[in-house]
């Protein structure tokens, strides 16, 4: 089986590196707690999973600043564009994983996600939403989705899958790791507009 390319996207401080470390089960990516810092260049982390021997390239990309903190020189989310175009033209992209620590969905956040996905190079690529920082909602982190899915619908953002996770709470880490690993390893079809079959109730083990 060929290597799967999974590209993680999100604002500065959205938890992309922490999600990679949780999936890997080791500290392979340096997570930055400084909101002005974060990943400066796209970095690939190659993981192998047994017994299936599936190989996954997890691409950590530069985060963009939230809309309310941008100045005119920062512009829109141009950081990952070249990587996305190069991968799509060569090896292909098997999943775009949008990451957020937002307590709620905002129009600015969705506008950034949609701008990337509306690009012709990614318009047929599966997209998933990883919501982290949900340790306060344990043992049922999925309640975030129940509270925010209507807002996603309002802003016409339709991910094919999602995972509600935590990367800092020992109690929830194993459940979160299982969800994220299944998400990046699973082939997600884009032909159907239905999201239900990929919700944690049926696709992941519930919390």
C-alpha cells in the first residue's frame, strides 16, 4: 500500500504539532506555546503503523495569524499553498486536517479553511476537522461537535469527518490517539455529502 499524505492546517497555536506527537505516540514535533511562534516551515514526519504496515506522511505547516491579529503585510493564508500544489501534482494529498483550539466556530476561522479548500488543487481532497483543547469536556468530548455543528452548517463548511480530542489530559489521550489514528489511516470518500457516517458515534469509539 502506498504512503498517505496528510496535511495539517490551522492558525498559529492551533495544536498541529501536539496532534502530530499524539498520533506518533512520541515527541517528534516541537510544539510551541508562544502565540507569536509556531512552525515556520513545512515539515514532514513519516510514521509507520503495524500490523497493517501503512506509512503516513504527516505534514506540519506554518500557522496563520487569526484574522483579528493580522496586519496588511501578513495578508491571507499563503503559507501552505506551495506545499499543497506540489504534493497534489506529485504524490497526491489523501487528507487535509484542519486543526483548531477554538472554543467555538468563528466566521474568520471558517473563511480561512474555505479559502484553502476552494482552491481547485484541493477541491476534491477529503477534509477533516480536529478540535483539540477539549479536556474540560471529558468524558464526552464529542459534545463540542453537538454544540457547534449548526454553526459549521451556517457558514457552509462541510468537513467529511471530525475528531474531538485532547492532547494534554492523560485520561483522554488514549481515546484521542485512537480517534486521530483512525482518521489519518482511513480512506474517506468525497463523493457523498453526508458527514454522519464519520461521526465518533459510528466511526470512532465514543469517549
